[in-house]
C-alpha cells in the first residue's frame, strides 16, 4: 500500500465500508465504486399466492455456508418445516450446482431469499453484491445487517435479522404474499435505480 501511494495509485474498493477501512489503514487515495447487478438480462420472480410450502434460496460459496447454521436451526422448528431451502453453490453438497443458468432458474423458482452472513471483520467489509442479486429479481429477502446492506434495509428493500427470533419473525412476515410482493417491489426498484450497470 505504501509503495502504491508513493506512485500515486488510487485504490478502488467494492464497498464503502471497505473504502473506509482502507482509509483507516492509512490509504489516503481510496475510492468506493459499488458492484453492479451481475445477473442480466433482468430476471423477475413471480409472487406466488402460497402462504405455506414456501421455496427459499441461498446462493453462496463454501466460505459463506457456515452462516446458514443459524438459519437451519430456525428452519428445523416445527412451524417452518414446510419451507424448502435450495442451496446454490459450487460445492458437491449443494442442492443446486452453481452456474449462471442454474442461478437464474433458482431465483425464478424461489418465493424468498435468505442471506445470512458470518459476523466477522471481513464480512463487515463486503459489498452489497449478493443482496442486489436477490433484490434485482424482486425476491423478498431476509439478510444479516451488514453495513453495505444498511441503506437498502433502511429503505424497506429487505428485512434484517441477526438472532434466531428475528429470523423466525421475518419468515412469518414473508408467509404473506402481499408482504413478499411489497418488499420485493421496493427492493427491485431500489437496486435497479442504484446498482444497474449503466448507473455504476
């Protein structure tokens, strides 16, 4: 970093939290450029009328799957055992093998998206890329309260959850087709306004 600064290098970060961290590390020339939505053409999930037997989707690498432990404990409760979770990943234990085609289809098949993240220093610096993927498809999403997700959560585009009870409450809320539609519509409008490739 010091050598780069001496050469006048501008460091580009994929999130504002990462940019702020770099500045705190002594990098004076750091700039944040948000990652654009990475699923094109536009994919829009239809809102089903189901209030039970919902289909949930999680998309992540092996490093992120450990974050599902808390969510799996909630889904194991009697009241949520009707919810089917699809895990899209590039690992052999995934229920759906990751590819651009399978990812798009998983979004179209889902009623809700689940986006838990580990509570680690690295996770706090993540971009909003995965959340914008779900929201761009109009999927009502429950997510961890990462700093990069905060503006979308505050605007009503997603539901934040940290504890098991918060995840359970959010799942109950999203049993309602009207709630799924309202949150999904808000989220899609927000991310296509802020994170469309032509905007970035």
